[in-house]
C-alpha cells in the first residue's frame, strides 16, 4: 500500500497472492468519484446557506433549485475535467515502462490536490459558461447511458452463460443452478409485466403515458418471443428469456423514471408530487453500479475499443520483483497495461456528467445575458425524452444481438 501515499515507483511483484495493483488503482478512482457525487448530492439539497457569499450564486435570488443546480454543475464539471485531463495525459500508454503509467497508479497526493483545485476554480467561472456546459453535459450523459445499456446487455448474457456453464459442470447431480436460472428468468419477466400493469393503473391517465407504457411492453414482449425462436437460437445459441427479462425489467424502470420526470402541465399524475426524490436513489444506484462495472469491464473491452490495448513487445521481458515482500499487493502490469487508461478516464468523465444531470433532473440554465444577471433553471421534458429514448435503445441493442448473427453469419459474435 506504500504506493498509495508516495509519488509512486511501480513495484513488480507479479507472483504475489494479494490484491492486484490495477484493481486497487481503479477502486481508488471509484472512491473519489463516489465522494464527489455524494458531496454534490448533499450540497444540491441542504447547503444553500453556505453559498450566500459567493457572487456567482447570488443571481439565484434565494431560489434553492437554482443554487443547487449551479453547485452540482460546478462540482461535476470539476470531476469531469479532472478525468478528461488524465485521459489526455494517458493517450497511447501501452506498457508500464512508460512514465505516465506510474502517474496513473501513484502520485495520489498531487492528483488529490489537482482534483480539489479544479473543483475550487470552478466556483469562480461565470455562469454564462454553464449555460453552454449544461448542454454539453446532456450529450455526455447520453453517451454514458449508451455505455450503461451496452454493459447491461453484456451482463445479462454473461450471467446467463455463467449459470449454463455451472449446470453443464454439475450435470444431473444438482438442480440448484437450474432452479436459480429459472427463478431469475421468470422472476424478471413477471416483475416487468407487473410493473407495466401498475404503471397503467397509476399513471395511465393520459394518452402520452399510455403510449409510453404500452409501446414499451409490446416491443419487449415481441423481442422476448424472438429470443427463443429456433432460427435465432441456431445462430445465437446463448439467447433466451433470461436476457429478455433483464432488458424488459430495466426498460420498464426507465419508463417509470421518465413518467416521474414529467412536468405537471404535461400529464398530471401523483408521480409529479415529488419527481426528484422518488427516483434519485434508484438512479444513483444504477449509476454507481454502471461506473464500477465499466471501470473493470468497459475500459479493457476488446470489442468496444477495437484493440486489446496490450503491448506484446514487452511480454517476453523478465518479471522484476522490487518490493512488497509480504505479497499483499500483486503487480499485474509488469510488462503491459491490463486496461485502456484513456478510455477508463473518458468513461468516468461521462459518468460525472451523468451524475450532474441526474442530480439536477436534467436541468439546463438560461436567463444569463449582458442586460440581466438573473439565472433561470429549466427541467422536465429533456429528462422525459432522454429516458424514453434510452428505454427504446436498450431494446434495439438487445434486438441487434439477436438478429445480428443471423444477418451477418460470417462475423464472429461474442
């Protein structure tokens, strides 16, 4: 652990039995991400009085939502900028003989000060900048949602294949994995259908909501039936109802979240009584899981990046053991990096933008001009349509995994 508090000489104890160095590094970055996210959440709700003396926030005229939005934008902008800078610094790093690899895994005091300095500096940026940044963050958050959806579909396939592999290993001596897969499959499908019915009962009082709910249910059921079609399974043997149930359940949640973000003028339902608090926790949980999973999966995904990110030139070099005699920290990057550093930080930057949008209910800032210093915050419809399009997109992504092998049989599919 000495590498955490020093400027960081990379020890190469490749035969250790403890925590891998690359894993520990990513956990630390996740911790910083969660810390800033929690601080942003707290400040967006309960710390308005702390900012009374900050000139750039006085334009809110005691509007708590305005103050909260500006504070969250500044904190998440600082976090996103921090990771964008690191992504630029780490471009092209393929092996641990590159000095920049040591900066990725060490130099933590300097990087902590850098993050704190960027966030502090963001409170001196004029509000006009965040009018533009709000829209940049919307597009960045949308890209992060796409990453979320890709990882969700991948996770569903991986979990299904894991259960099937256990079933094949244990044969007929144990039925527990049959039962586990059966419960997960029908549980997710029934939960999704029940969710759609409840949405119709409680929120289906206007045409737009009825369309959102019924269309989502119809397309999910159609894709579910297609997933067990014999022709599809011939080209995609791993397809099945379990993946369909996971996708259906998540898309149903997105529909609920979209309806819950509707302004009262669009469709008056009791969902509008507390639109932010009722979904903020669920949304934050999905975000945290996505960021953590993407930190360990998407950053080194061969299919997503189009390359393996490894430098085979150094694979034949000898392993050096220069520290960690107790073997508690295993250096798994002695010759080449185990994940793409640049994509890793890009993913976190997009995640920071998504957190900013989530905590502000996809707000945008307006009303800042040369003739007036007043700031207005608009939210509602952007959130609704981003979430609805996401629900359709996750179904389309899953549909492509089913029909893609059928349409392009000569391509290798994972």
